[in-house]
C-alpha cells in the first residue's frame, strides 16, 4: 500500500494537512482577495442566469427545451459556485481573517 503525504493517486489531499498551510500571509491575502472577487463575479453571473430562467419560465412562448437548458445552466453554475466557496473558505481559514476588498460598485 502506498502512503502519500498530502495527496493520493486520485489527486485528493489529506484532510489533516491544510492545502494553504505552507503559504505566507501576504501570499494568502492576495489569494483570498482574488478568490473573493471571483466569488462575486460568479454570484453576479449566477444571478443573471437565474433571472433569465425566471423570465423564460413566465413566458408561455418559451419552449420546454430552452427552459431545461436554462435550468441545467443554473444548476451547473450553482455547483461551480459551491466548489469555489469551499476553496475561498479554506483560504480564509488559513489566513485567519477576511481581507478588505474594494466594492465593484461605483457610488
């Protein structure tokens, strides 16, 4: 039996060894900011797809195939966002705090 320290043959990591533990704080903070911005971008895109799906659902002229396609797209996006949220959580856990990130909104 092979004993792999941080990952096995399938690429999964050992849960007892945090993925980001060897990174320095400035590196982690930059990674966290990047992950937060990516999370915001994904949420905005997910919302746009959801709104399109909702509008299409209310329109009787939209085919069932189009509705199914929009639903499938939304579900796929939700799964991607969930996975990205888990990564973001791991990064923030390793960093120990949530870094300040400028808002994308121009007030």
